[in-house]
């Protein structure tokens, strides 16, 4: 029997204040987007900000719906908007932050599975890694140098 071992590695920062200046600015835009989330059902607000290779920053926030599957996560709102408005731009970095009306979110909140798949699609399409930075409201910030670190066996067009 053959075994496969997969290891993931994250850079961990003690707080947003310890981030590189460009990432701090991107995270601030994610926080502003988080504050615009429409989350009347979950009371869990998420904001995302993407830095593109053309210098543009695209933001997204989660948008819920009473028909729960019809809502969309912040990461996919930002990615799909980026793909629609800047179809040839590459995503360099993504900052994600989450907050809850019911508790203090003091640990990093990573993208959900559906968002990982969507980020993976764009990382494969552009053939360059996307840095993913994520945090709660406060506390540590994690950085993954690529989506493949979060989803090492990503499903893509080559698998069809």
C-alpha cells in the first residue's frame, strides 16, 4: 500500500498590526466590506478584499437570502466581480475577515469549501498562486501562500 502525506504551512502573525503595510491596507478594506455584509440570518459578517495585478482592489461581503442556498460568501462575491470587471487581471492577494454579532471572533476564519473551490478555479486559470490572508475580528492572522495549501487536491478542468 502506498501512502501520501500532505503538509500545509501557514505564516502566522500575532495581529493585523503586525502585517506588512500593503496587507494591512488590504485587510482594512476587507473590514470595511465586512461592515457592509447583509447577514440578517446568520449574524456572521464576512468581508474580502482582492489585490489585482493591475493595482485595483475589489471587495465583497457575504450576501444572505431567506432561501439559504441562494446567498453568497464574501470571497465569491469578490472573485466573481473581479472576473466580470477585470477578466484578464490576476489576483495577487486576498484578505478575509469575519465577525459575529453573537460572540467575539478572535481566531482566523478560513474560506469555506465552496469558496476554496472557486479560488482554486481562478488560481489554476491564472497559473500563479494567490496569497490568502485571513483573520477574525482580532487576534492572529494566517497567511497561506497559495490556495493549494488550503486545498491541496484541488479539482480543476484537467480532472474533467
